[in-house]
C-alpha cells in the first residue's frame, strides 16, 4: 500500500480508501465491521462515508445508518486513532436530510453534531460538502449543464460563510480538514481564493467521480489540483461494478448486486458503455490481469490522485480490490488503456 499526502496537510492517506455506502442496506453491521478490519490489515487508513448513506436504496428510514455502523466499530474496536474518517454534509434538494435544506452555517453545525454522535467520535478527519448549493455537472448532468442561472455574488458570500463556520469547527476540535465533492474547477478555485484571502481553512480534497469510464477530471480539474495542492478522492473507480466483470450486456445482473437494485446504474447504462467495458476487459485478458485490479491500479497511477474510494458487498470482492496495490501496470498496459480511452472517450 502506498500513501499520499492529503492536499497541503501533513496527513498521509492510503492510495485506496474504503467506501461504506452499502453498510445498512446491502451489508449488515457485522459485515461492515469485518470489511473495516480486513481493509486495515491491508494498510488502508481512511474510510469514506456520508450522512445520507446507506444507498441502494436511499431512504429516510435508513439515513445515517452507515455512520452508525462505523460508530459501533469505533466503540467496539478502540481503534479510532488507527483510521481517518471522512464524511459529508448533504445539501440542497435531498429531502431525506433536513427536508432538503441547502448547505449553510446553520445546517453544517447540525450535520456535524449528528455525524459526531453517529460515528461515536469527538472529531472528523475530513469534512466534505456533498455537492454545491449552486448545482453540479456531475452524475450525468454534464450533458445539459447550464450555469447561467447562478448568482456569483451569492455563491461567493456563501463560500465565506461556510469557511468561517469551518474555522470555528476546527478551533473547537470537531473537524481537522475540509473538502469538497461533486464540484468544478471554477468552484474549487473560489473556495481556495476565499480561504487564502481570509486565512480560513483551505480545501484539501475534492471527491468527484473518476474511472476508466468517467474521465471528466482529466483536464481543468487535474491542472487546478496539481497547482493548488488539492487531492482527488475518486468515487466509483470501478464504475459501480461495470469494471469488475460481473455485468454483461443482455444478461441479468447477479442477485443482490447494485444493478439488480438500480438497473440503469445512475445513468451509466447506455448503448456506448458496453463496447467500452468490453475494450477494458479485453486489455485485462490480454495482459493476464483481473479487470477490477487493473481499474483500481490505473486510478492510483494518476498524478492528482489522493485516494481511490472503492466499495464491496462481499469479503471476496474486498480482498480482490485490496490486492490491486500488489500489481504494477506495464507501459504496454497503459498504452492499451490510452488507446481504448480514445476509442471510447465518454461512454456515459
């Protein structure tokens, strides 16, 4: 396991981050605890969660259960200092949390207190905003993204208010560092500028989707993150299972899998996706690799990567993913991946 510096902090985080969003729906509490134990044994030192988890499906009845699974592990194991916990505040429009209230100084205080209680901890290592109030082009919204209804001054005032709130939380010892999620290059730049001008907590990470099938991050955001010391925490590096070899065009998905619950995989199932998946599977087969391990190992080669967040529903899946750190992709593999990307640039 390799370790990367988180932004401009002195924290070293593992190149793989354990995702937790299935704990409480597809996984039991005990299964979640077993996953944490195995991940730590392999050198993982960061768990990512969110107050809105678990997913598959999302519901008001289960909201917060994933944080509570982690909290029970913290209380039972006594290993809080062995792991960093990253969680996220939900925002505008998500009705299962605070009736869809947007992110504000008030809602952040409420969210942090609730997460601390659920996680059974006194502090959160990385506190992230799940998505910006002004909207986002993530989750397939890039196809018709239109920022012309945004109010720039309102956004800038909001940023200062939130950063001042983060400062108070840092001073109180309730959070250590601050990050974004589902944000853009322009948005991240505004957060960085405001923090620099006012001496307030700076953005240390951004959690956006990134995988062989989703490479929107490769241009403007990668440049910003390199120059401003912001690390990517990549979510869905396995493209919600499409890069594991378990889904095949025209075949019923495995029982209990994410695709069996949400057949469109959040808009990722398109006519273009199956040829792209087949191309990457062919590369793995050609070079004698497991496609899951190839996809994760490739993410970890990217220069802007702080950590790739992966999830699993079985211990076998978890172990396969964790062993991706034991392989090295040759120049020939990387060349084939580049060729496949040019042939299948935006499959969803």
